[in-house]
C-alpha cells in the first residue's frame, strides 16, 4: 500500500486539482536528477544538480591524471548525490509546494495513485479528513 500527501491551494475550487506526492523514495528523481527537478519546475534545484553533474564530469578528466582511482571516487560521489536526490526528492517537492502557497489537504493510501486519489476525494465528499487506510 502506498501513501500519498495531497496539496491544494487555499480556496481552490476543485479538489480534483490537488497535487499528489508519494511518500518515500523517488525512483524518477534517482534516475533523472536535474531533469526530474526541471520537470517539476524546481528550477533552483535543477540548476544546482546540473552544475554538480558538470563539475563531476570536468573533475573526472583531472582526477584521472592526479589521483589513482580518482574517477572511481568521483563516480561514487555522483552515485551518492543521485541517491540523496532519490531519497529526499519527494520531500523537496513538498517544501517547494508549501513555499508556493499550497497547503496539505490530507493523506490517503491505496494500492496505486488512482486508488489513493479516489480515497482522498471520497473523504472530502464525506466531510472528514482523508484516511490513511481502510
């Protein structure tokens, strides 16, 4: 079962426009890094991740000449950075939404995103807070 946070703008006219963010690890953030950040319109994060990638690539050229195994160290740095982005990517999305004025409308769990969204909308119709599970 997957848990999702639902964010909405205050006074939003339609709960169907809520943004669902999965709790936990983000595989797309791990695999695509700065492209994932740009897709979600996190421009500053995308810029920082792209700059780190460029520095690691450029340093790899120098590391080959200066350090034995220097490329392996830089490769480990790149993998570690991508792992951190995967671990904290969804949390970064939540922070960015809150800075843009979105508020947490509730949590819901389901076997997939559609099921969790349905539970979230059902709980809004029923006038209660979204249930984490049923």
